[in-house]
C-alpha cells in the first residue's frame, strides 16, 4: 500500500528529527553536567543543601545573602513548575506523534486494531 504525500512527509520529518537527537541530546546533557560542576565550584550555596544548613546553624551566612536567597526562592520554584509543565507538554506532543505513527502503520498493514 502506498503512503499519501502527507504521510510520507510526516515520516521524513520524523526520521530527520530522530536522526539529529543523539548529538543534540548529548550536547544538552554535557551542558547540564558542566552547569552542575560550575555550581559546585563557584556557587555552592545554590546546590549544597547540607552545606547551607551547616552554615545557617553556625550563623556563617550574611544577612544580605539570606535575603537574596529568600527573594530568589519563589523565582526558582516558579521556574521548576514551568519546566515541569513544559516536560508534560513534550510528553503530550510525543504521544500525539506516536499516535500518527501507529495510524500510518495500521494503514500500511491493513490492520484495524
């Protein structure tokens, strides 16, 4: 059975996206690891919760740093929620694309499951 032009275009686009993912994904992962390393090295208060707790108990954090951390907390929480929403959106898009794939395969094979 032949594919329609729309189905063939969809499969070409999907194949191209799947083909570019490995280098893109590796780059993103490398960037994330580098960012985590930079945080540990240059800004440990942003990533080391036990270290912050120990400094708080020793009163070793200045009041201006505490004020900045308190002011940034809502921003960080909002960005985390936005990230979670974006990931959920990507999941919906991925399942939608897979649904198209399944429908194309069903047309090609003639099955009606």
